[in-house]
């Protein structure tokens, strides 16, 4: 297996587990070697304009709608799993999300899926995904579109 994939999976698992109250990891923390970061995104270094923020927002929402919870046939955006999205002046996109339950089987993978989906948006230099369970997710966070898809209306 590719070491990069293995390392990313460990990082995602550690991130997800660190957000579960009372869960203590018994594994040694993954220490990544220090390395230089070269930005190859091609995104300008200047702060985004209002027009660019609008375009990036639409593109990010579209990308978030391409990520599905494998147990629920609805995308994570319509499920209400995305709590906050911020675009910093340095073009870092910060996404705060949750899961339907702390014990979700894809808890270690879903943040990586979100990061990879958002990294392709033009004008974004870097994507940081954070996990939270406060407030906990409830079906009340679902959009009407999600409720319709799941026959909950």
C-alpha cells in the first residue's frame, strides 16, 4: 500500500478520534517529518475579491454536495453535516463539520473526502477540515431536499 495513503488514513483516524469525548487513543501519535511546502495550486496570493468569494462559495458547495455518507443516500451538505466554511485572506479554506454519530464507520475517512473535494476549487490554496460534535448532529439539520430524498417529509 502506498505510504502516503496509509499516512493520510492514520491522520484522518487520529483527527476523528481526537474529537470523540472520552476516547483515548492507545496508538503512538504519527509524527510527520518536517518538510518544505511548495504551493503548486496556482492560486494568487492576494485576498479574494467579492466576486471571487461568490464563485468560490458556489464551487465549494457544489464540491461538498459530491461527498456522500455511504450509509445514507444523501450528500453531506444537504444532511447538515457542514457547520461552517470560511475562506481566509490567504485563500485557506477552513471547513468545520460533524458526523451523524461519533461512532460513524467512516469517521476517519470523511474529513479526507471533504478535503480532497474542496482542494480542486480554483482560487483555494489550502483546505483544513476540522471535526466537532458540539452541537451534536440531529435530523433537524437536514434540508428539505434531504428529507424528501429520505422520505421524511
